[in-house]
């Protein structure tokens, strides 16, 4: 009996040691990740939210962490929330990220910008200037004295709208801004209560689709002198909206677009951001399956197309795959 008891004790000890060793190994591989990470998006009706849900699910599927997708104020607020440590991952406009990193307006009081880029190439936000078919508005120069729907108060695209209108010599004092969401703004164009609705979003935009489906003639304005604007505002790009993107839009529309980037908290460890970056690109086909619209923009070759500092962990991955030397 003594021998049997001793043998049992040895087996239990051996199993305990093996189990402890396994736990230590797993703990070591997982210890670099926070137990829960927060992913900042925007309102549920915008383009950021479904992208955040998609990427959050991807990271949670393949990495040892849970992802909480947060509804935020969007592109304008996300760099602040990252810098304050309230988010781990988020999205923003390229130009807004640059302004925040360099403490330019409206970020003069951001004393410690704490974010960097994981990847560029998110679907661009295309500027739609929608007017009724019989409107006397032909170009942005004609918007003075009009009622213009510009999105909800405080939304991140207001800075984009302001920059574009400024180039054409128009300030918010030159027209009556209507702070309604894009769907309401397009309905205003249909009803005649709004002269123009400006919608910056990834195509196709549901609010413009609803406008097109209303059965009333409408037009999307061309933007003149795009080269001059881009020269003064290199954070934007010219964008040719293909004909027939929307019903009742037979011609190509010459407009602008804003680039969008995935950003992370700057003080996240290099290992964590490396794994996030690797996970994104190794499973990018799953992202395309969920959001097909990202297939044309969110490509590895576009990942470094940003003026904002790229996180060292992301750079490590991009060097590893030969994107940079």
C-alpha cells in the first residue's frame, strides 16, 4: 500500500508540474495583451461603426483578448480618447489625425498626443454635394445665402466641409447651416426645405440612395479647380465618383474624398500592435467578406499611405513582409 500511495503522489505531483508548466507557457504568450481592449468607432449610423464591429470580431477571434466596440463622437473625438487612455484602437480621418498629432486647431489644448497609425487605407469618405434637379446651384460658389445641411452638430466631417467651402470663399456665416443627420438633410432636399445637403461618407451612401429613390430629379455637384485645393490641402484627394453609382446619376462626378486610418494608443506595446497588425493582414479576406466595400482601399500596399506617425509595432510587421526596408 505504501508503494501504491507513493506512486499516486508522484503521479499527482508530475501532473501538477506539467499543468503548471503549461499554464506558465500560455500565460507568457497571452500576458502581452490586455484582457479587454476598447475599439472606438462613431455613431451606429455611420461607416465607422460596422468597420469597428468587423475588425473587433476579427481581433477577438484570433487574439487572446476581448474587444469592446465603443460608440464615440467619431473621427474628431477618437484621437482625444486614445490620448486620454480611454480607447486602445480607433479610426479617424487622415487630416484630423495629422492635426491632432501636431496640436493644430482644434487640438491646441491636446498637451500629450498619444496615438499612432496601425494601417491606412480605410474606405475614403467621398464628398457628395446634393441639390434638387431644378436648383440654381451649379458650384460651391453658389451656396452663399442658401440653407445647407452639414450633418449633426460636432460631427468630425464639419472640419472637412469648412475647409472645402473656405477654398471657394465661403464661411459658415455666408449661409444657414442646418445641423441634421444626412438622411434628414437629403429628405430636406426632396421636400425643398434644404438647398443643399453635404454628405461625406463611403460609397454607396444610404442617404444618397434614398434621395435617388425618391423619384425626384437631383444633382451631385462637381468641384471646380480640384488641383488648387489639393495643393493647399494635401490631406484630401480628388475622387471621380463613377457614373451610375446612384440611380439618376448618369455622369461621373468630380469631387473630393478624405482618407481614413486605423489608429492605436501610442503607448501600447510594440508586441501587441505587431500582433494586431499581423492579424489584420493575415485574415484580410474575412474583412472583405463582411464589408466588400473595403476591398478596393484597405490593401497592404496602401497601409503606409499616411502623414501620421506609424506605430513601431506596425512598422515591425511591414518590414517583416517587405513593404519597407
